[in-house]
């Protein structure tokens, strides 16, 4: 995968209208209780955000590429909010005495190597190099994740409670989340009609194919298993699975096909159908209508969704308290403005743009 351009990616004069001086190697953007977030830190997050959007560019593209400038403008408010919140949570984790031990870090690396079939330390280092990470960078990332997770577990999760009323309210307001999609499952037998050239009709081949499909249908009518006949006589790839096709979401099935099987009940099949390839038989194996799971059946799913919803709301309240107690010093008013936009969007539950 091509990498997005590096240090020129963020806060270009064309993108933001901010004065930059070539001699500045590292620029502090914000201080949070004394900890700093730099221009380089922001660039790395923006690069990841653009890659998540499948946007790639060379540094020379950035000043003139309107798509990239627009994308940067959209992702940066959320990035800034996330960065400040992360710093606050990491600081709180350290206050609570959490840290990543050498043994924990070693075990995490071993687990990652095992999951990704990485055999040697050199291969692991190569994987880090591909992501532009040093081992020290990687350890800091893991430690941040650990501290944030511990803070959530100890200071947010214990405040979550799900009542029967909460669960039933969510169920009533989101019933569609617990509905099944109407679907059909078919079996097919296809007999190809060989043609000299595309678009030309070979009458003899057409009649032979029609006779063969009629024979297949007669065998099924006489009591033979459709799947057995399909395996022996079909030219479709599905013959390897007894002609099975589906299950298919009814919304994904063409109106023409739905019309062909209209009126069939499971177990019934169509008459021979002429297709572009030849002649086809379709058997309706099964059909399900849209149904909504009863509350009791969906209880575990409901609990997970309510917990996620409450966790997000409680985390936002927790972060608001941390922000109120923190000393946050912005060094650039334009970035502070974007940060405020991100906070406003978070409060509304919508992305900033």
C-alpha cells in the first residue's frame, strides 16, 4: 500500500492559512497539564485518518488537491478532541498508579507475533518499520491503551447499570435492529446451450438442451432428489453443492427472478426457463419472512447495546469533568477553534465537518 505523504501533510499554508517557518523542527500545538501534543503527533494521526478513508497523496499534491484539503478539514476536529482526551485519561491512569511492566510488554509482543504468524524479532521489527514505528513508539502506544482501558474499567464501568426498564425501552425504540431479513434459498439445474458464436442460435443444440432439462425435471417429479439430479446433470458451478443457491436476501434478488418463483411453496420447482446460457430449473428450497425477535430472545443483544450506549454517555461525562479540572493551553487559535468544533460535534453525537 502506498503511504500518504509525511510532514507536509498537516497544516499547510494552503490548507489552513497558517504561517509556517522552515526552521521549526518541532512545534507544540497544545499543552495538557504540562504534557505536550506536537505538530508531528498531529501529522501522524492525520495520516492514519486519511489512510482510513483510502486517501493517498504525495506531498506535492496537498496544496492543490481540494479533496485532501477537505478531508483534512473534516477529520482534524475529532482528532484534536481525541488527542486531548487521551492525554487526560493517560494522566489519570498514572495518577492511579497504573503502568506497563516489561513482562506485560513482552507478553503482548509474543501474542501479536503469534496471532500474525511472525516468527522472529527481526520480522516483528520489519512490521514496525512498515508502519513507521520504533519499538519505543510501539511501547508508548501499548501503554496508552493499557492506561486508558484501566481507567475506563475502574472509574467508568462501575457506574453503569442496566435496568429492565432501560432494556425494554431500547427494544421498543430499536425493534428493527432485532428483525430478521426476508430470504429465499433455491436449488438450480442449468443446461448450457452451445452456440457457434455469441448471439447466434444453434437450433439443434437448443433442442438438445431443452430435452435434457425436461429429463431432469421428469426425474425430480418421479421422486428423485433434486440435489442428486443437479449434481449429475447441471452445468452450473452450484452442482458441486447439489445446486444450492443462497440463502439470498429477498431485497438482493432481481424482480425478474422473484416473479419466476412467485407462487411456489418450498419444495416446488419451476418449469424449464430459457436464460442467456441455456435452460434452467429452479426449486424453492425455503423462504423466510421478516420477523422481529421477541424481547426475551434478544435480551443479551439488547444488554450489549444498552451497555455500549450508556458507556459512551458516561465516558463523555467523565471526560467533561477531566477537561474542567485540566489546564489546557492552546498555542494556535486556529487549532483551538477546530478543537471547539470537535467538542460541539461530540456533544451532539455527530461528526464535525
